[in-house]
C-alpha cells in the first residue's frame, strides 16, 4: 500500500482534522431547505430569471411527448404552476423535489456530469418569483427557445438509437420477469461508447391517471443486459465471444443517462445485439404496451480506451430487516478495494422504503464522506462524478455505504408501512446496493491520475482533495509501492504490473 513520507503524514493529520470539523459544520441538516435563503435578486421575472432555469433543468421532461404531466415551455404554461414550482424546487434533496436529483448540497463532492439541479440561489429565485405574483418581465430578456430537434436526450443528439421489442403487461398482472427477444443494435463497425440513455415508450398518456405505485405509468422496472455478437443461427460467435461481449449498467425505472470515464469507453462490437434474460415488468394498473429505446453516443472512430472498467461489490442482500412504522432505520455495508480505483459513479439502489444513501471512503484514519443522496424509488439516479471530482482511491480503501430507510406513511412509495420488509427481487421487497462503477488503475496509472487531478484543480501544497487521500503527496513514486509490497513478499508481481503499465 502507498504510504506518505513522515513529513507529509503530519500535514495529513492537520488536513484530516480540518476536514472533520468542516463535515459537521452547523447547519448541515439532511434535507436542506432553501426557503431560508435570501440571496434572490430584488426583481425576479420569468423571461430574465426563470425561463433559463426551466430550459436547463425542467423542459427535457416538461414538454410534449416527454414524461411529465404538464409543459413548462412558455410563460402561459408556467404561470399557473408558479406556487407549485416554488414548493417542488424548495423541498431539499429528497423524494418529490424537482428536478428529481438528490445529491445533498452540504456534504461531499458537489460536481457531477449532467447535473440538472438548482443552486440554492436559483431555488430562492423561484420562490421570490412566485411570491411576487409570477411577473412576466420583458420579452426582450428571454433566451432563445430550446431546440428539441435532438429528441431532448440528455446525452445530446445520439449517434444511433436501438428500439427493443414491444412487451404487453396487463393491468392486473403480477410482476413479470423474463427475457426479451435478442435485438440487433444496428452498428456495423466496432465502436466505443461514450454515453448511453434509455427511454421507455408506452401507450399510457402522461395525462392519464396511473396507479399510485412506484414508476407511475412506466412498467419496465429493470433490464439487466449485455451486447453480444450473435451468428445467423442465433448463437453467439464463439471465436470472438470473449472480446465482443460487453456488460452495461442495469436499466431501471426513471433512470438517467450513463456516461463512462472518457478514457474507459466501452466496446460495442460490430453487429452487436442486445441480449437480456432479466427484464422486470411491474404493472401500472392498466393494460400497457411498451418498449425501450437505447440512445448511443460513440467516441470517434479509432478511439482506444486506456483504462479498464472496474465494478465494486458493495451491498448487503442478507441482513435487510426493516421494521414497520419506523423512520430513519439504517443499513450498513462495506467492501475493501483490491486495486487502486477511480470511482466514476455512485448509484444508490434501494427499494420503496429507501430514503437516502451515503458513500464513505476510509483509508487509514482518513474517513471521508464522498456523496450523500436522497432516494426516491420512482427516480433511480446514477450520479456521475465530473472528470475532475471522481474519487481516486488507493487499494485497501474501505468503502462504506449507509442506507436510510423510512417505512412510515410519510414515504409515499411504501404500499403499507405496517409490514415488516426483508430482502428480495419484487418491487415491494428490498435491496441495498451501491451499483456505482469505476475504473481500475495500475500503480503507474494511479500516480498519473493523481498528477492530472492536481493539475486540473490547480492544486497547491497543503490543499486537501476530497475523494483523493493521496493527492496531497506529490512526491510518491512507484518505488514506494514496490518497497512496501516487498515487505509483504510479493514485490515481483507488483513491479511486473508497474512495468506492464509503463509499456502501455
Ligand atoms: C426527469 C424529468 C423531470 C424533470 C427534469 C423535471 N420534472 Fe417536474 N415532474 C416530472 C414528473 C414525471 C412529474 C409528475 C410526477 C410527480 O409529481 O412527481 C413532475 C411533477 C412536477 C410538478 C408537480 C405537478 C403537479 O401535478 O402538482 C411540478 C410543479 C414540477 N414537476 C416542476 C418542475 C420544475 C420547475 C422542474 C425544473 C426545475 C422540473 N419539474 C423538472 C418530471 C420532471
């Protein structure tokens, strides 16, 4: 394991103490309400202040042919919702807040890709606008209307869209698990994927009432899937099986887009098909015909990944014991990183009683909360760290997740809080997992990544870097690693890893 030199260790303690004090600063309440914030400008108008927020953070969903019940494109459409918008944007990072994005703003890493959430100032502005009677202001201040020619995908205009087969689920049918017909993706050359996004398209209108259940009118609750190259006989091409099968993050109801580390694009081999034997449908209360679409964004032809994906096995499916009629119940799970890793996403996965999850990294006596996020099982979110905030963690780091469960009537996702809840697959039983992903780093890549990070954030001696316990030690070398491992008797293996990395 890497260890800082003695001089650095003292600095390290000083930093850790400052950090701990910062983390429990007064006012660090769980669900932050912005109602107390008072930084809104005096005269807030629709065209000048509110419209840009709606364009950036709301209109992807609040427009025709998208998921939300009403449109928020024009002043006339937004005006009647002013009070409701004030309320829904000021709820704090918990179920119900708009937009559905739950990273808490008072702890941990704050910069994520495709973060649509409102700043404290913007929330205050929404409130001030509603309180002032929702004034229109000057049309000349309006930003140009958004162009949805790209289909309104968060990842931007896709390079390819794959439509999966239609499935039907009856209004009174129980949960269904099964396979979908293997479907050609439509790519004819090997491509590396930069980002992808799912959309469920079904025949229940967003204005129709659907059963008050998790997922609302949407019926695809998950799809665990891979892409594979399938021959004319329907079997997988055995010769290329190893290097043409790619696993992708599981799709879940209400889930947002996936992006991969820019240096770890995933292969979509030429002529791939989507293969899944694990689709989970959950009825929305009426007969529904539905299919999924996958939008792909590729790296340019000729792109080669430099880093390999890593998964972390972090969760507990055994000890879930959720008592009836009780809020703030906690679950804990741990894992130890066996290799250096950059965590690129955090993805709390709970079920209906899930209320919140925190991810913590423990390295020696360095204990740091990376992310705390509220949870709403209607809106499964994956949080993608920005390139310059993704945690870079040494092997041996302990990752710890805490799940917070609310099994009371205050949690509208729970059908009947008088029930005890345990573990299981159905939408009414429970899971407790961080489905986040990351990339593996060799010793050399680990040092390189930390150097890149220091440059990206204009690091100066003494600066603490959240999520990167060794970043403050810019004098670490591979020799530190081999020397350490020599004591453990496996120096040979480590220096070989370092050599291989050096050759790449
Ligand atoms: C990811 C999609 C999505 C985004 C982004 C989004 N909404 Fe929503 N919104 C929905 C859906 C779906 C509903 C209906 C379900 C619910 O009430 O939670 C909704 C409900 C609402 C409601 C309540 C409507 C009612 O019937 O009372 C308001 C108000 C609202 N949104 C405002 C906003 C504002 C303002 C933004 C941006 C700051 C925003 N939403 C961003 C999808 C979205």
